[in-house]
C-alpha cells in the first residue's frame, strides 16, 4: 500500500504534468506562501523591537510593505532608516520576489515558445467559410492550382484557400512563399495532418468549405502499385469527408483517381457531387487533338485557365424565343457554344435554328462571368452575301513518330485510330523496351486494324538514330516524357530539350531555314511548366505541360462541377471538338477582309461555331499568344491569308 508521502508526490506529479496552467498556479501559491512567511518575520521583528515609531503596527500593513518589496525591490528603500531587523526582512522579501518572478518570466517565455511551435505545426482549427479546401500535396501541381484559384477569386470578397497535407506546415509555407509569393486578395492557410483523418478535416473546416480538391500521391509515370496506393488514399479521404460533413449534398469535390473501376466505385457510392479525373487519359486525348490542329494547345491553355477566356453557364429569361444562331450576336463579350436545357441535358453545337427557351441556359465562352450581358438588339451583324466553297479536308494515310513511351502512349494510339485512315503507321522509338511496353504494342497491334505499330529500341538522344527514321517526312512527331519512378522532372525535361535540338538539326539539314516547308508537326510533353520557354525556343509550335493542364482543369472544376461534362465531350473523338481550320474552307479567294461576325456566320454555314481566329504571321510570337485570339469583338476586322485559321467547334476535322 502506498504511503501518504508517495500518494502526495503522485498527485503533485500528475498536477504538474498538466502543463503551463498548473505551473502558474504552483508559482502563485509559492508567492503567497513567501509573502506570508516574510510578512510574519517582519511582524515578529516589530514585536521584538517595539519600534512603533518606525513602522505602523498591524499585520496587513506589514503584508502590504512586504508585497511591494517582493514585486519591486526598489521599495526596499523604505527601510533605509529602519533597524537592522527590518533591513534583513526587506532583503529577504526582495530575494524571494526576484526568484519567483524570474521563474514566472521563464514560464511565460517557455509557454509562448511552445504555443508558437504548436501553431507552426498547423494543428489549430481553421475559422473560414465558403473556402476552397485542397487535400494533399504536389510541389508543382499545388502552385498551378493556387495560381488559378487566385485569378478566379479576383472579384470575390475576402476569399480563402485552405491546404491540408501530411507535410510540415513551415515547409509548406516556405515553399509557397518562394514559388508563389503573390496571392492577390486570396488568403492561403496551411494545416499539417492526414487528409483522411476526420479530426484533421474538421480542423480544416471541411463542414464550411464550398469545394474540395483531393490530390493523388502518385503521378502518371508511377508504378501500378503506387497508383493503387494513391487511389486507396483518395477514396479513404473522400469517405472521411462524407463522415465529417453533414451537408454533403451541397459540396463539390474534385479528385484524382487513376483506375477506371475505382472511379466507378467512388462515383456510385459518394453521396455528394463529385468529379473524378484521370490525368493520363485527359492529357493523352489533348495531345492527339493538338497534333491534329496546330495551335490547339494554346486554345486549351486559355479555356482551361482563369487568365483569359473561360466557359460559363448563363441564363436569362428575357431571351426566350430566339434561335441559337440569332442569340450568338446578342452578346458584346462572348460566343455561345451550347445549351443546358431545363432537364439538365448539355448540348454542344446545337442546330442553328434551335429555339432557346427562357428556362434554358447557354454555355458561353467569355472573358469573365461579370462581362456576360445579353442585349435585346444584336451588337453586330455579318455581311449578308456570305457563302462558302463546297469542299472538305480529305483524310489521308499518315505516318506518325512517337519518341519515348509512357502510360499515355497506349491511350494516344487508340485515339489516333479513331482519326486516321487505314494504312497509317506509327513508329515508336525508345531507349529501353520494357516488357510492359512490348506488351502494350502487341496488344494495340492485335486490337487496331487502321494502324500499324512498329517498336524500335534505340537511343533517341543520338542524332543518327533519329535521322534513320526520317522525322522530316512524318505528319506528327509526338515526344513523350519517359519519367521513371522517382524521376526528377528537371532531368526528364532536359532530355526532352536535347531530343528537340537534335530534331531541329535534322529539320535544318533537310528543309533548310524555311520552317514553313516542314511537313512534320512537333508535339511534346513537358513535366515542369517553367521549362516552357526552352521548349518553345527549340522549335515546338505546340506543347503540352502536364501539371499545368491538369491543375487548371482541377481548379476550374472546383469552381463549376458541371464543366467536367463539357470537357468529357470535347476530349473524345465522338461528338463536338475544337479544331483550327484553314480559311480556304470558308473563302475561295484569299486574302480576304472579314469581321469576326462574318467568321461566325461562315462557320455556321458549315454547322460549326467559330470562337476565335489564328493568324499565321504571329504563330511564333508569345506576346501575341502565338497568333490565337479567342472571342474578339464581333465588329473587329481581320485580313486573312491562306495559312490563317478559324478556331471552331465542329463535328470532325474535315
């Protein structure tokens, strides 16, 4: 059985273990005991010395004097003319006071340090409302997403973004301050913790946010096991959101999941609106479409970003009864691309004579949702005598070259098979043929009849290996980033630039300095968006920046969940897609002077919707957006030559 001493010590230890509060209480008790002790000594000296003329009698008076001397040793001056006994009591009071207050200062300093350390760890509760919550961390993607959200929030009042990741808060804050220092009017709050923890989600105010972006822990180049682990964590996080938020039906969630079956599982079992993204599938389809229309990546860069034109759903009950063609000329800023009906059906490129009902919404490309304004009278009108030549672009047998191979390659070949005619060929050159790569090629050759695939094992960094494949004769050259596990994006992009320089040398030797005579279109994938200038200087007319495109898409879907349905339509061969088509399809005699309203009318004659133009003369000028201008003023006039194009929403590329 424990002794009284042991029990007392045990209780004291437990009390002191509670932290700063118990220590403060203990110091206060010690101070009171010291005050009473010194005051008692002083009173005893008074009784012995009988020095009533030196000090007023009374216990409380002695306590008061002792208190003054303990809290401020300067008050010991009161006893300069007192007897030696009073001086001893004053010295004792000052010494006790200095010791106790030194301990108190140390306690306060230590407590503040601990509190600041706790705050730096990012475990305090977030008090925000209607914010965007980002769960997970990816060094490159997080910066691109933040950049897009900052632009989207420019017109908002006191917007905020909260990031919850299993990463040190100080490290996140320092990285964001270095890479993305200017967040305009958007406040960025970081918290450290597991995104799949309900407690951490509540700290990040998941119950008050308006949208959530869940980032995967793997990349397109990761192994199947890493992707499976990433998907499991994302699904666990989504289920934790479900448990932590009561009003789940009002939440918009965007998530990265790599596997088709897992995407179906989470979409079928999620109680709230969720958009699931497969980054490899989207990028592969964009790259194929870009190779069909030079300049398309610039168009998508602008549509996907909040910096420039975006797509919005817009309704106005006063426009009812007008046809879709008539409605196109009633907006000073913007071009309608489709309709969302009252029963939630989205129709891209509807018939021009379709009547738009008062309860319908239009899908419109505009500079900003605040600039969309319906005018009862047309803001522009096309020339009345416009006509188009009766011709189409002919599909032909194509020769494509893939340099490198990654998981997107298989998707891209399947997409190409939907566009090209029988007899077309694709050569794939890679420095190391893995069993997985060989299995992909064999499977594709067995499934696809319109394409013949040939796998070549050779180092594409050697100019002689590239020259042997005659890249100058190819219709398209697709350069895929071969990023193995834990590969450094900078190293991968450096290899890409080296191959591009080798190709540039081959083109110079075969076609001379006349770039216009080069047949091949060069499309490349870049891992790090900061290397865009290097790729552009290497002679690439179109390029895909992996993290930037996917990050822009994630940010845009977090703002408008329904936009994913639009991109699902645009990113597949069936249905309507965006193309850049030459002016020779719209006018027989070139050059020709046309207003943008004329361009819209010419496209309508081909059952297309014109949303912009591309001028060949500015194709290499970054300051002029590589010649691409989306939704110019409808009365603005342009002089078009044979190499200029219209940016149109059409059924096919012919």
